[in-house]
C-alpha cells in the first residue's frame, strides 16, 4: 500500500490539532518534522515513521499539497475527515468550538 506524503502529514496534523484543542481549549501551532512521515491506515490506526531521502521522487509521485484553510477532524464514527474553507471567526476564535 502506498501512502502519499500529504496523507501522512494530514494524519499527524489532525491528531496534533485535536489533542491541542482538547487540552488547551484553543488552537496551537503544530510541530511537524520534515524528516518524519505520518500515516493513517485502512483500519484507522495512526503511525509516525522516520523518513530517508533515497526514494524521495517515488514518495512525491502522486502527492498533493494540502490547501490553506483546511481543517482535519475525527467524526463521531471515528473516521478522519477534512474540510476546506474558513474555520476561524473574524476574531481568530475557532468557528466550530464547544457550545457556549
């Protein structure tokens, strides 16, 4: 099974974002490393891998950049989702935050 770098990055970013929001009640920057790959398996597991550069061309084949203003989240069913479009209010608060 081949996993694109975008998919790998998406998975880690999603988990980091969800953990940060749950812990701090607000957004925090993600800490991503360029020498790591992040995967979301077909059975829903998330994994992190140390990456090399010997096959970078193969890794980038079929990869796509993640557009700005993309939100990643886990649905109530445990499925990983992404949504393109604004997710912050004009004041910088999270548009889909906890009910007040």
